[in-house]
C-alpha cells in the first residue's frame, strides 16, 4: 500500500511541477487538485479483511475487486488483509494506516469483535465512514466507546439453524450427534455452534460432544475419528465450516461408516462439491462470500452519497444440498 | 557402499553401546503405556484395536518429518520450514493430479521433488553464506507457505480417489500403506544414523563441527544432504497427508515444525546437536499422537488439551534427563 500511495503523491507533485513550469504562473486548476479530490474524484474505500490466506476471505476480496473493476468510475479500492486471523495488532495497525492515507470509508471484517472498536472510533472521529462486515462488532463495547457502526452481513446463527434443520429431517429424536466448532473465540464460530444447537435441541436430538478443530481439516479429522470411536452409535457430525466437514467425512470413511453417519458443513467451498454429489456431505450453507464485501462497499457508497440507510442490513444465506453444475 | 566403522572406532564395546539405547526405549515406552492406561481408564472405548489402527493411520506425515528433524537436530541445525514445505508439496501434488491430470507416480515424484529442492536450498544457503539454519529455514517457512497459497490460489483442493489407497487402511490389518512406509523410513533413518559413515559424520558435526573440519573432513556436503533429506521427507509427508485426507489444504501443517521438534525432543535428541535416536523420535511421535487422540476422545475442553499437552512434553523431557543422569552414573561406576 505504501509504495502505491507514495507514487500517487509523487505523480501529483510531478503534475503540479509540470503545470507550474509549462504554464509559467500556473493555472488555478492543477495546484488545487489535492483539495478538490474529495469533491470530484471518486471516493477511496479501504477494505480491511482477515487473513488473505483463507479461502473465504480470498473469495470476498476477489468479489470486491471485480465489483470495483466494473465500477471504476464510482470508487477506488484498497484491499488489505492480515497474516493470520488472530493477529489483532496488525489489523489495528492497518486501520491506522488507512486513516493516515485519508481514505473516505473503511469496510472492515474485524478479527476480533471487541479489540478493534477503539481504533474504529478514532476513524469515525476523523469523519471516515466505517462499515462492519462478516464478524459483528460487540454491541456493549460499541456502547462503552460511545460509537455506532452499522453491520452489513449474514446471520450465521440462522444459517447454521437451517443446515441443522435439514439434517434433523434425516434423524430421529434422541439420536446422537457431535458438533465441530471453529476457533472458540471467534464470533462466527460461536454463532454457528449456537445455530446447530438450536436446531438439534428443537428436534430433540442429543448433542453428545462439542469440540473445536480450529477450522482445520487435519485437526477435524483427528477429533472426528476420536468422537466416532467414543460414540459408536453417533448419527451425524455438524462441522462449523466445510474444511472441517472434509476432515470429518474422511474420518467417517476411514471408520467404515460411510452412509451411517451424516456430515454437514458451512461455507460451500468448491472442495466440498464432490462430497455433496456423493452424499458424503449432506448439506452446507452459502453466505455468498463473493458478495459479502460488495454489500459493505455499496452500503458505504450510499452513506458517502448522503443517502440514509437502515442501521443493520442482513445479507442472504442459502442452504446448499446439491453440487452446482 | 559406505563401510560402517566398527564399534571399536568409538572406543566402546557393542554391549555398552546398546545398553543405554534399550533403556532409552524402555523409558519412553513406559510413558506411552502410562498414557494409554490413563485414557483407557477415562474412556470405555479407548482401549480398542480401532483406536490404535486409526491413530497409526493419522501419523505417517508427522513420523517421516520427525525422522528428518532428528537428523537435522543431531547435526546441530534446525528446520523450521517442514510444515510449509509439506503444504507446498501437497498443493503441487493436488494440482498435478486434479488440474493437470498427471499419473499418480508423476504427481508424487513432483511433490517429492518440491520437498527435495526446498531442502537443498535450505542446506546450500546455510553452508554457502554460513547463515544460521534457524534463519534460513524461517525464511523458507514463509517462502514455501506463500508458494502453497500461490499454487492453490489459497483454496482447499478435493482429490478424493485420485490418490488411490495409499492413505486408506488395508483390509484385515487395518493399517495404511502410508503407515507401513513411514515405519520403514524410521528404521532406514536409524540405520543411516547408527550404521553408516554419513551417520557418524552427522553426529560428529553436531558434537564439534570445527574438530570435524580440522580432521580434514568437509562438513558442508554432509550438512547440505541432511537438510535435503529433511526437505525430501517433508515432501513425502505431503504425499501421505493428501492421501490420508483426500484433499490438500494450503493452510495444512501450520505449527507442524513445533510438533515435530516436540516429538524429537521427547525422544531425547539434544537441541544442541550430537546426540539422538530416530526410533526414540518415533516413540515421541506416538506419545504426542496418543495424547491428542486420547484428549479428544475423552472430550477434554480446549484449555485442558493445551495445558495437558504442554505439561506432558516438559514432563517427558524431565524424565529423560533423570534417565540420563542415572545412565551416566552407571557407566562411570
């Protein structure tokens, strides 16, 4: 980002210098370009993501870039991600860098629902529009800091509930199931777990184990294999993302229980499509990763244009039970 | 062929040499038995054939990587890049199989070649510019991880049946071909270390590199081959990983280097170099695997898992230290 901004400033200085040299006294237009920017130049929006090593956020970022390319006259976009999902300090630093760059809006998927609130408060005081996507900021922390940031994103709990309800139709009361949770401190992980639990409780199904596999395939495989041994009559594994569903499906196959133990996931990543087709994964949820950042950007653009907006906006989560063709 | 030096070269009789080795295995075996007994008491379903075959089929990657790590540590180096190199190899393997539709043997060869090249680069840079291997392999950890993201476009790739049955349990015995291969690698590693000239050089370099150099032996080719071997084995770990999980995840193997180092250190290999055993590292892998599986099976909470794992690693090393002082005293008596 830094080199980019430097060359931008450099180009500006060159233009100013050229204007001064070639027109002698210089016209009013060129030197005043810097101050004119906010009025006539398209607004600059910073998209701050979690880890860009994560498939989900890569899809989000690509969706945003495609949207910007199609609307290049409307706004310019800076996309940044952090090294890994737990690196809060780096994300706080990114917000500060974007503030220093003087962007008009920040659209952020916070790595933590509390730790990012203070620095976003600073951005708001600088009259930067802030829109929260993906991971919802904590209400009480927002109140404590005395700020209000709109959330544009899917309801993970409702999505997980829909996936769970699809599974429940295949099960009977008192059947035993297990839940594989994401990183326990992540808001999404918590919401999906709650959604799964809601649907299972509603159908009278017995959740005999809840363990974290940190969103990871390998760990999900180890944990699922252990749960399958501990509960030989287990009927289903609810994985909070598709990577863990892949690991669980492999554990089911290795335990020779294909067809006896259902697996469901969340996210609808391409790697899971073959398993959906084979029936080794029963259902997953698609929260349209490619559109998630775009929803936030469009929301920010409307605020910048002075349009009033509903406070929080829910984006769709669709149930997926068959592989797309 | 390399001619193995006789035990007399080291100034001790075969009997004396083999005694502490057996004691070493016994100590680690005791820890292992203790853990198995503990989990069997805590869970009604732990002590079963299926638990042990599943566990065995989960560890081939960590096992072969720990073999490489053992040799690197004995040579007084360290290889932090193994997890990333494994992920890069896996990604290339999945791409070769799914996207380019290459035959399995070619795809596997590519994966191994990626590991070997990364290892050669580690070794070459370490000796050419005399940079500590900690720094070189830390760099490789980043480079290979970036490479894995690049070739996979940061996406998990489903490979499915395209890997054949390498990672799947064989009928009747319930063990996978990958596990059997991994055990063979362990024995090959042990033979390399204790019965070949190269093995002796590795130990000697780890003990006193300067003395090796002064005695007219160039330590550099040995160091390069140790890192190359570690890279190659990380590539092999990648093959096993993809075969077992039926897919390649560019985020796989994050922190694997620490698991491998923990297993090797539990096995009594010195972080300072010059001392260690490949078979003991394998026992270290088993201890870590039993711990991981057992804790998951009894449904331990996340904090409990972390705390217990950390405590067992340290306790095993303390136990090892005690065994060594006892062993040394016996030798001096």
